[in-house]
């Protein structure tokens, strides 16, 4: 019974030590990147600069007029319907 507990604990210890080594390697890699760049701000600006910016679609004057007329008609109908409900 005691031998199985001991072997289980040794296995667990071995796995934890392997995981610690993996984490230490990751920490070292991150620190080296941070040391090369100087600051984390520099990394953030690099990541932001790599993202393509979405282009805004421009609406023509005719399209704006058409939208304006549609919205005016919409609000007129709505006001008329609200007026009928109150009377």
C-alpha cells in the first residue's frame, strides 16, 4: 500500500517538474521579446499597426438625399398615425 502511494507521488512530482520547465521556457521567451522591444507598449503598437483598417464607405449626395426623403416620409406617416390614435 505504501509503495503505491510513493510511486504515485513520484509520478506527480515528475509531471509537475516537467510542467515547471515548460512554463519557465515560456517565461524566458516572453522576457526576451520584452527585452528586445524595450516596452510592452511597443508590442501593442506593432500589433495594432498590423491590423488592416476598415475603409469607411462614402455616401454620394444623391444617396444622402434619397435616405433623407425616405426618412421624412417615414416620420410623416408615423406622426399621422399617432395623430389618428389620439383623436
